[in-house]
C-alpha cells in the first residue's frame, strides 16, 4: 500500500463512514422500521441482542486476519472486500424480506450483515495498525471516529427523510450505495508484506500480562461506559424537560454529530502533537466537563452549545483512547489484540447503557449525569498506571 496520506486518510475515513451509515440506521431507524411492520418490542429486543453478537466475537476475525493470508492476496484487503460485499448484498436483500411474516429470516439476514461489517471493521483496524506511522496514529483514529460520526448523521437525517417521504426500500438501497464508496480505494490498495515482528505468534497474547495494557483496557471500559451511557439519555432528557419535537431532537442529534466529528479530529491531532500523558488527562477532563454540563443545563437556549460540547467530548475521548490502544497493541497480533481491547469497550458500553437507564428511571436524568461524571474519577489510577514506566507511554515491553 502506498504510504501517501492522500490515499490512507480517505481510505480509513470512508471505511468508517460506510460503517457509520449502517450503525446509524440500526441506532435511529431500525426499531421504527420493525414497529411499522408489526414486530413487537420484545422481538425487537431479541433482534438487537442477536445482531450485536458479531461484534462480541470479532476477536475470531482478528485471529483469522492476523494468521491467514487469504489465498495469498493479503491479511487485510481480501477480508475487507469480503465484508463490504456481504454488507452490500444483505442491504439489497432486506426489502425482499418481510419481518412480520419472516421474522427469523430477517434476523438471519441482519446477523449476516453485521458479520460482514464486523469482518471489515476488524481488518480495517488491523490495516491501520500495520501501515500507520507512530506519529500519525492520533489523526488516523480521529478520521475514523469522525468518519463514523458523519455516517451516523447521514443515516439519521437523509435516510430518515427517505423513509418518511419515499419508501423504506429507498433507505436500504441508499445504504447499499454508500457501502461502495470506499471500494475504489480498497481495490487500489497494495497491501505490504508482513515485516519481521509482524508474523502471527500465539505467545504474543502474553502482552495481556502487562499491567499497562490491562490499565488501557480498564480505562477504555470506564470511558465508554460513561460517554455512551450519557449519550443515550440526551434526547429523552431534552424531550422530557423542554418538550422538544422529534424534528428538534433530530437537529440536536445532528449538532451532536458535528461535535463528534470535530472532537475526533481535534483529539487525534492532539495525540500526535502533544505529550500523550497530557492528552489523556485532557480526554478525562473533557469527559467530566461534557457530562457534567448536561446535568447543569439551565435552559433550552444553552442546551444547544452544551450538546455540541458533549459531542466534542464524545469524539475526542474516543479518538484519544483508540490512538492510545493502538500504541499498546502487539504487532504480531495487531488485529486480534486491538479487537479484544475494543470488545472491552463494547462491554463497557453495555454496562453504561443499563446503568444510566436504571439511574435515570429511579433518580432522574440530572442524577444520572452527575453519577456518570463522577465515575470519571475511577479512570485516574488507570492513567497513572498506563504512564508509570515511560513518560510518553510509548514502547511498553511485551513478551
């Protein structure tokens, strides 16, 4: 693969953008689609749980990609192409399956689609780890976070308008078309041969015996518990407190998404240009401030800049953490190890969604935001441990 920024930067941004469009559909529109077709909330919950399984088992895709050169075509490129093809074909087939009369067929189709997405997601991360110089890891993660957020915004806005004014089939065909956006760059990709020190070895998993690596995982668990848990409460809180319309809620989501894009890019740039210990503390401060301001929101007028600020915090925390995780990933098991660290953040998200919802139900939204902001303090010992040996946290010894 060429080392040109002009090639690598848009490649990773577009791969995450197309992932974001599908994630945006599942987050904002899928439940509405199923309800419109007469599917019960119980079945929607079952569907959502099954659809998440591929992202729980993505470690298997990481091991496959690290270990197996697909028919001699490479460790990353062929799997990325296969994943995109699966997602594209499944999206074309979705309008042909009625979830009311063929519920389990629809579930199987969605599961297959998510398997394709998890495959190219894992291998895209592996490709980034293989090809990104150390001083560009931050901006690469910023582009990925920003690209995914932009995709979510497109799905929440454009796809929503298509569903309302044209048809649901148009939504799925749009998503299928957007899946093809990164295809030219992927086809032009010349994947480099594995260098010495990048060949898969099972013993490389001993890296998880390193306390700093475990601290990175612990920090990621809590970071994502907080920001994702808080994020699910924003629109319900605004709706309850200020009685905003669905259209206004959509505008808030768009503003939040713009904040995520800018926050991701800013966080990534800071990670590359400043001392990493300092940038990690900045991420912690942004997380505290962004969530705390949601609890202290005085009126609807100030809700707009506060939601934007929370988007900045959300994007910067993600980009900074992902870049940090890249720095501590063992190159011999790059995709595998990174997928494990991401799986830990996914578990954190699940805990955060449950915890935040429960506190909001029993104690109110403001209390939920205050508790989540306070949980940031639990990250402090992990950060201290991460940077205990080297001032910049780079070059942790792994077996």
